C-alpha cells in the first residue's frame, strides 16, 4: 500500500486525503495512517492548497468555491 501511495503522489503535484483514498479504493483512515508513516520517513509532506490552485475537481476540496480554510494536501518531497 505504501508504494501505491507514493505512486499516486507521483502522478500529480498535490492530492487531498479524500482524493488519495478514493483513487486507491481504501478508507481515509487507512490512507491517513500510510501518509503519516511516509511523512515521518521523509518521503512526503503536508501542505496547504495554494491560492493559485489550478481549479481541478479535487475530491473533498471546497477551496475554489468556498471561504472556508483551504484543505491540507499531500505532496512528494
């Protein structure tokens, strides 16, 4: 599963937890555990979706159409 997480993050710059879970057909809890492990190992990092987000249809992201805080995203280092 860890390799699948890294492969998923290789395909785009950033992804939300929900998007990763849906892509890999796993629960958000399982995805979060794997992502946190990879973060502690130095492979990935958490970041916030930038205001210049390309406007893709991010799963679980309201950043482009909401005044709510931008979601946490994950990216490969």
